[in-house]
């Protein structure tokens, strides 16, 4: 049970508020009380939360050695050794695959947005965060994709 908790906290649920922008279209189109659109937005919110959470796990696997030396990040489950990369990585990938499947069920356009979101975030974790201006562009583009 603790391992599930460590995986969950590695997904950084406190960061999921960023995904609330998914509801912007429903709110600003004055369709907040359209149950169908609200439900689709809720599903989109969940998909983005779990996709971003799976990328946080992936990022923690990539950065585990550097994070282990950081005074705060060293307390994260992967950096501290509470979860091994060999456990975390398959979970991260499985969540990505399942959420992309859910996104496809919600529509081809939404799937493409989620795939782009995932690709950009993985590229950010691996390379883009180290390139001046591309780091800012990729973070900004993430919010545009969520609002799309």
C-alpha cells in the first residue's frame, strides 16, 4: 500500500491545478451547465492530470542522482530510494498508454493534443529545459494545449 502512495506522491498531485485550464472553454463559452460538455472536460482534466503525473515520474527517474543531492528533492520517493526506477518507469509508461487510449476515446483531436502534450513534456524533461527560451516556449505551449 505504501508503494502506491509513493507512486501517487511522485505524480505530484498538488501540481494538477495547472490542468484546471481545461475547463476554460466550457466556462467562457457559457456552457458550464451543459452536463455533456462538463463531463467531457472533467475526463480531459483527469487525462491531463495523469499524463502530467506520469511525466513527473519519468522526470524523477531521469534526475534521481541529481535530486538525491538536493536538500528538498532528495525526499522524493525515487530520489530517496523508496521506489526504484525499475518500478517507477513501467508504471509511468503504463499510465501514459492508458491515458492516450482514453484520450482517443474522447476524440481524435483530443488524442492528438494529448500526444503533443506528452511529446513536448518528455522532450522538456530530457533536453528542452536546458535550452534557454525553448524551456519557456515548451511550458507556455503546454498551457495552450490544455486549453485547446
